[in-house]
């Protein structure tokens, strides 16, 4: 790894060596002033060894002849010269000797800071593979930085039972795109690595009633291992003005969660949304009795950043012609003459389920009946929210049997597409129009300029 910049572990070792050498300089000065020549000589030898050790560390990563190594060699020569003068019991100007040692070391330290690029570590912690698009463009940027080591570490999560205890565990590393190299969560030592940045897209910690990431990956715990915990929402919200009270009332709960409280940076989809987050966070922080920086408006305006959502980047960069379309989908999409039907993305979400209960399931059934009758010209692509069944089991168990029967019947009949893959962007780009519940996918879909229609459970055909 010559010439690639030294890693943080090396940096920490270097900083500790320098600190010890600086302390030794102060002690050497005192020993010379006190006439304790043997003690001063012994410390000079230790300083020389420290300089050699530091030079060897840098040479290992930066190669021979590096400016910092040459300056450390000069420092070591100076310690040797002073050591020899002390052996000869020659008169030594204590202040001048101390100043020379300090100057030589400072030159080496400045070179260490300016001439060596320190490698950074960025860790990305997706939990659901279908939400990876909220992190992907940031991960790609980290990979393109030649002085950054980027790790993608999918983390396990659990369904929650109605009593709040953990149910089935899920680990979706194998569902991420093939071009994303992954590291197992149990093979990465956070305490040892101390990443420069950790990116999360789940901010709930133990506040979620439906699922939970493993407690080891709660934001409060992750904060122990990094100075920059970054939260990027896995969703995009309905854009609105910062003074639209009616809309803000529906979305304000997203603005104050454990991951947001603990994060050093929160990246949201727009400047208007940043203003909403700051305002609502400040209100909630006061209500929860938080103090200090949590009530500092200047700090919050630095913490929240309206840089845009990586989900938009993913949609814009996905090429329809390059999509990998499964063969069983093509059977539904293509007509007998080889032309393609219009594809309708039918999205069903959690909020509508929790609001309408069995009426919501009835609406899905009615939608299937309608599209089944028109299947010769229109292909329906049903994409339920990836946590829908976990939510039903945990919060609406009374509709589970009917929903399961409906899903199994739809899949068995085969006239439509059932998309439960992790790639929501493929569904958005491939389809010709959106129909279904209001959700964050609607905001993404609007970026394509294609038609969007929100379903009403009260309208049956």
C-alpha cells in the first residue's frame, strides 16, 4: 500500500509517539538543569528510538525518501549530537538545546500533517436491501475517493411481536446489488476501526413497533465509535412549504427520532424540508427536556443539510434499456405480437393499511379484479411495502388471513407481476404510470414525469 496514505490506526500510533516525545523534551530540559546527565541521556535515547519507530511506520506506507522520514532522520541526528555532548560533559545551553529539539520535531510534525494523506473510513449500514438506494450514491462517492475505505455492512433486523418482543430475524446481505461488496456485521470490529463516518438510514432504534435493527446497531451505540454519525432517511416526504401546518402535522414525527437525536449530520431532500426538520426538532427537543446544542438554532442549521436524497440520484441514473427484467415478468408484459403492454406500478403501503384495515384489503381485491379483466392490454406490477406483512402480524393480525389468501391467489394466477425484490428503482423506471397508496414512492415517481394516481378505498369498480 505504498503511497496510498496511512491509515487511522497508524495515525493514532504516530500521534501517541509524538506526544511522548514532546513530554520527554520537557523532562530532558529539567534533567539538564538539575545536572542529572545520565537521566537526560537515557531520555534522549528514547526520543531517538521514538523518531526511528515513527519514521519506519511512515516509510512502510509512503515509501523510502518521503519528506517526513527525512525530517525525522534529522531529528534523530540532533538527539545523537546532544547525547554525545552530554557524554563529554561539555557545557550545554539548556534553553537552546530544548529549542532545537522542539524546532526539529515541529518540522517533522508539520510534514506529517501536510505531506501525508490520511486514509478515511466510511461505513454504510443498510438493514433492508430495498432501501439501499438511499445510501448508494453516497457510497459510490466514497468509493471514488482514493483516500477512503468504504465498507457496506448490512445489519440484521427483527420483526416485532404484538408484545414488543423480537420475532424472526432477517439478514438481507445477499439481496444487495451484485456490484456492492459487503462485509459481515459480525466480522467488523467497530471499536478497533473507529470509522470516520457511519451512515445509517434507520433512525428508529427501539421506537419502531413493527421491526427493530439489532440493538448493537442502535444509533446511541454507534455514536461511541465515530465522530460523525450521518442519518439519511430511507424515504422522501411530500414537498411542502415550511409554513404549511396541515402537511407538516402529518410528517413531523419523522423529524424527531433517536437516530436524528444522536446523529451529527442529517441529510434531507431539500432546503424547505431542512427548515421543517429544524423547526419540528426544536419543538420536540423542548418537549422532551433536551438541553444544550439540541436547543441551539445555529447548531441545528449546521446539523441538518438539505442536500437532496440519494434516492433521486438512483432514479435519474437508472437506464430503462439496461434493466434486468426477469423472464417471468416478460411473459406478463409482452403481447403475442411481441409489443409491450402498458405497465402500471401498483403500490400498497403501511399508512393506508393502518388507517383503513379490512377496507384496504377489499380495495386491493377490487383492484385485482379490474386489472385482471384488462390484462390483455395492461400489465399490473404489484409492489407492496416491504414491511407490510410484518406490520399486519404486529399491528393488524385480524386481516392477515384475508391478505395472505389474496396475495397467494394473485401470484398463483400469474396474470400480473408480484415484485417483492429489493430494487424499487427498477419498478419505477420500467412502469408507465403509478397507481396505489400515497407513500414516499410517489415523491420518487413524480421525478420521472410519468402519471400518478392515488387510490381511494371508498371507490370500488
